[in-house]
C-alpha cells in the first residue's frame, strides 16, 4: 500500500498560485505540464530548470509532439517563460508566478452564434487566417535566407522534393517564435547557425525546415561552437614571429614590402 509522506519530499506552492491555476482554462496536457514544471523547479527549491521535450513527455506520459504543441501554448500565454538554452541544448523553463501577465485568463466565452449566420462565417474566416509577414519583415527575410541555403543543399543532394511545398510564411513564423518565445535574440548567432548547419556534412541533410531548425537550435548552436574550437585553438598556436621571418625573406627576394600579405 502506498503511503507518501512529506518527510520523503514535497513541493511548496503558494496558495495564491494554486487558486489562480484552478481558475485558469487549461487542457489536460497543459495542466500536467504545469505540475511537471513545479515538480522539477519548486520541488528542488529552484526557480527554473532545463526541461527537454523528451523528458517532459516521459514525466507526463504524452508524446513529444503533444508536449511540443502544448508547451508552446503555455509559453505564448506567458504562463511559462523561456530563460535561454541549457547545457544539453534544451530550453530553460521558468513558471511565471506573476499571473497578471498570463494571457487568455478567465476570458468570458463568446456568445453562441447560429449555424450558417453571417457572424459565424466572419468569425470562421478570421480564425483561419494565419499571421502574414511582409517581404521587408525581419522574420520573413530570415526565412528567405535560410530557404535559399536549404534549397541549394536539397538540389545538390537530390532532395528537392522535400522542400517543394515550403511555406515561407510558416518559416517566418518559426523564426518569430525562435526570437520572441525561445528568446534567441542574437540575430548574428542565428545567421551563424544557419550558415554552419547548411554546410555541415551531417546536419545539412537533416535540417531542411525552419521548424526543425528551431526545435534543435540549442543543440545546433552548441555543436557549431564545439566544431569551431579546434580552428580557434590552431590560430592561437600560430607564432606571430613566423610572419616576421616570412616578411624578411620576402624583402631579401627583392619583392615590394608594401605588397606583402600579413593576413
């Protein structure tokens, strides 16, 4: 017979938080994700923790895709906050106890509309329209830049059929989520990762969409930096006196000193 005791461990949650969560509209998966976040943050007396999709899926008994979808909703609603990427490449999650920031909290249900009514038709069209990005929008430009790189890779590898239906609007939205939700706000880093992933022998054929890039961005950024370290170390080991010796030899051979390449 199970006999859990607080002496074996417990999680401290403020009553005010519990009361507001009880009043907040959450589906089953979202509620279980909130409980999991509490367990592995407050349960260990910490405010945030690196929580991967696979780990959360295992803890709440759901699929990775289901966790990914509902976790994104909780982040967009500001119930969760992303504090960056952890050492293993997953997102560092913080439960936002400032419930006044939560979106869609206690919103009254819209009035029922008769089937076939003009109001229902207008509402249906409104909910079906995705967010649109103009061609001069930063996220759209990111999508175009990445798509051009991926297209070149796909054509070279005979994989053009995998990107033929690419939707640049959806790609732009993934870049928006990467910056605004995942908090990857260094656009130079995003460009560097794009350049690296589309030239790396392994990843260039395994990351052919903006969604895949966003899902694995933390891992890709870490692998890129690890791959760059040997080159940086090699540059540091280069003796600057070698250039001086080469310069003296250049002059001795009768060459113009101004034309010597110091790079």
